[in-house]
C-alpha cells in the first residue's frame, strides 16, 4: 500500500514522504486495513524488531494530532526517550510542539504546565507527573506504551498503573501497546479491549544458525572476521561485564582489518579517556578497544562513554560491540550479524538459561535496514547435543507469556499511597475497583485481596502517611510529599525512625547517615561474599561510634552488611577518593558507581524533604551539606567553592590547596594566579561569578 492511500491529511503524507516513507510495511498495511483508523479502538502491536512499530503508531498519532488531541509516548529508558524525541521533532515542521520529560522524579517541583502536542517520557517520570499533575494530560488522545512486555519485569507495575490510570482519568484515550516479544499477546489485547496486530514480517530476512565449537572464541573470531570483511557489523552478547571487556579487547588485538585504515578512530579512543577527570583502568581498556574499532557495552560504562560507542557504531566506525544483554532492550542499534556466545546469565539464584523472549530480543538486532539483504544470528554451542537442545528451545521455541508483577507487597504499598495522595482513590472500595482494572486484576482476580489492602492501609496510618475519617482515606502532608518524592513509604519511614534518634542525640556522623540512606528498596546495594562477612563485621564494630544504629541491640537486619559496605564506598567518594581507586578497592566500574551516586542524590534530597516536614532542623542542615558532597564528591571544606559555576571537585581542590578557600578569596585573587590553576576561560568565568 502506498503512503498516499492512507486516509490522513496531505500535510502528514508529505511529511512522511520527506523522511523516505513511500510505501507501508505489511504490518502497517494490516493496521490500516483493520478498521482502527475509523474508530478509537486500542491496539496491541506485536511485530519483530525493525518492522516499523514506531511508524505504525505514528499513523494513529497523526490522526489524533489532526483532531487536536495530544500524544503521550512512554518508553522504558532515557536513551530511548531521547531517540524518540529526536525522531518526532519532524512534526515541528507542521507547527506541533514536542517535549521531552525524564530524570527528576519529584513531581512537587514540576510546577509549570508544559506546552506540548507530543510528550515523550520515561514510564517512571510519567507516573510521577500523573500523581500530582494530572491536569497536564487534559486533551490526551493517544497513549503509546513502548516495550510493553516489560510488564513482566520489576518495572512492570508502573506500566500497569499508567495504562489503568489514563483509562480511568481520560475515558476516550486510545492505548497503543508495542512489543516485539509477547507470548500471550492475545491476553494483553483482551485486557485492553484492543485490536491485536500480530505479524512475523521483518524488512530484512533473518537467518538463524547454531555453530558448534569446543573453543567458542575461535569460532566467534571467524564469524566476526567474515562479517566485517563483507561490510557488516557485529553485536556479540555475553553474560558478564568481564567477558564483554575480554572479548572486545581480544578482537581488537587479533583482527587487524578492523578500522586500522581510519585515523579518526584513534581520536574517539582519546575522547573515551577524557570523560572522567581521572580515567580508570576500565576507561583505558575501552579507549584502546575503540581505537581498534571494537568496544564493550555494559552497565559499568559511563553514560557519556556509552553514547560515544553507540554513535560510532551507528556511523560504521566501530565494527564490533561485545555487550551484556541489557543492550538488547535498549536503543536502536542494528548490525549485520548477532552472535550469542552465552545462553546462561547470572541472576540472584546463580546461572540460569535466558528465556526465549530475551533470545528474540537479542537476535532482533540482526539485519540493518537499507544496508543488509539479510541478518545473521548465530548461537554458539559446545557440542552437537547442546546444538540440538538450543535448536528446539530457542529457534523453534515459543516466546514465554508475560505475567503481572503488581501483587508484590512493596509495590502495592508504593502505588496505594500514590493513588490516595493524588486523590485518585479515597476509600478501600475505590482502591479495590482500581486494582481490578490492572493487568494483575485481569489475570489473577482480587479474591482475598481486601485483607492485604487493609493491612497496608493500617501500616501507612501507623507511619503517619494516612488518616482514616468517616470511611475515607486522607493523606497527611507528609504522606502526600512522600508520594511526590516517588520513594517507597517504607524508605521514608526507615529514614524518619533513624533521624528521630539523631535529632535526640544531636549526632550526625556521615557514615551513619549514609548507612541510613542505603536502607531503602531504591538503592542497589553492594554484594557481600561470605568470606568477607567476618572482616566487615569487625570493621562495623570498630566504627560503631560513626553509625546511627545500635549494633548490640535489635536494630539490625539481614541486609546490614550490604548497607554498611555500600555506605563505606560512598563515604570514600565524599572524601575525594577517585574512581580508579574505588574500582580497585570495590571492583565497581565508574558507570555503576555513578548510577549509585545519582540514586543516593535523590535519596538524600528525599530525606531532607521529610526532615523539613517533621521539623527536624538539625537533620535538614546536615543532610543538605551531605547532598552537596555526594553530588560533587568532595570534603566539607569545598562546599562553598563548588557552588560557583565552572568549579567541580578537581578544580575546587586545586584552588583550596593553593589557599583560595572561599568566595571572598576568589574575589581578591589575582587573575593570573587563577588562570595558572584552572585555565584562562574558567578563571574569567569565576571572576564574573564572584565579582
């Protein structure tokens, strides 16, 4: 079907044609011919990666825009949000406003109503806004939920809540759910009362192979060399960060053909090293790989470094990426060849086989539209019998069904408080009716659920977040603020319990505050190996005067050592220990370190907010100082310096050690001395700031 045959206004047709779309893919044609263009039916679109799911949703988005309605496009990752935002900016040519919302989760600080026609947002950010700014979404016509199979993940309840709330608040909203991999897509469509568009068509043929090799690396190198020599690029999926780094490093050293002719690749290797003020061993390894045309990609790589790797791969400069499975669910990064070296991955219970859903996500990256006639997916087995098993389980296997994760008690507590605090529900019966609308309610029903709801309500009342009056549930100012902060009520309760003791004792040791902040479901804690337990207990007792818990009382739980170890790591950071040393001491790569620090910034800010509402003045003062120290990685003596634009932890330390310890010192300082310490441009900027 030609694009002109779609019943959309000419201006949209012209816009789509200007981006190279002249003919519909089969799934897109299937949607147009299904009749959903003529009504407001919800849609579940389940088609392979690269089959045009985004543009399929755009056909319905364009119809809604033409009718004067707004669009909300929800994605799971920030990188994907930015990618979609950039893609949708084409609509600005038609006069539509495109807005990107992600990051900051405190909806209480989002006071200005955004002006948008298309809002691209992460799921958590959208949920946060919906809690206290539901009026922002008036006029919404379409809610697009990308990667909807994530309902079966830890983040799934947010997807369910978003869909259910939008449907209750805005009755005529059309929900478009997108995924490449759902076993029970029909059940999802039934829940949404949606039209199911199901297709196995993809624009580039996918060839699935299973190779047998006793030495997986030799086989892997052979496949890579062949693919790259034919003009292809390769993604390799392995099961650990260490494996990703090792494979990328070996291939970079072994395959001389990869980008040796391109001098500019070496500059990108140097760019990798410049991201951190003090490059770590991992940074140096990545820089060396990139200079050879390979790269590794995992959670331990910093965000800026990942962006460089992804961009240079898209440009064809980097030829090979060795990655952990997180890349498969991330941004659009297709390649000629996908190699799955490992089908076992680590989980809390040890090594497990990846599900078929994950296998499909990974091989879906094979085949670059506009570049390749076919995509090649290769799974490497060690033996013939293993090959037979892989063939039946993965090549011939059915994608697993997805199931709701909403019924877990911490999830219920989190969303119950939000529902009541936002005024969305005001009674126990209203809560039950709302939960009945979720995918969990559809799949499992709510028999016996009322007792759990009563118990959680009692808990929230005991903690001071709710009150019950005349059968109604009323949020307290504290409960409403906890909901806006987007933290688990249990986290806020844990903080207030410890801070009450700190206020009474007038004692606020940094290690104790950090250990308290780690007492949250939001903070991913460092793992403690059994052989390290005795050493950590001894260390904790030695430092007991710097903690806020009584180690000899009933104040400990099974996670104390993990919290203590994580707090010790962050204590080193705020004492200006550099990333390389932390990586050596704690085996924590910079990407994961900075993820933890961002979460800790959010948690310490949340702790200051609940302290403010409880009137904990001393706690508020100490936590505000700690917030600055965590953000910049500095000792307390540098706080006034980093408040000046252009001064970070490295420059602040240089200035302080040179005797420039305050704003007043900088105001009086000779400009030549400043330039010698921080450079000409920064020195001039400092003078402008302080004068």
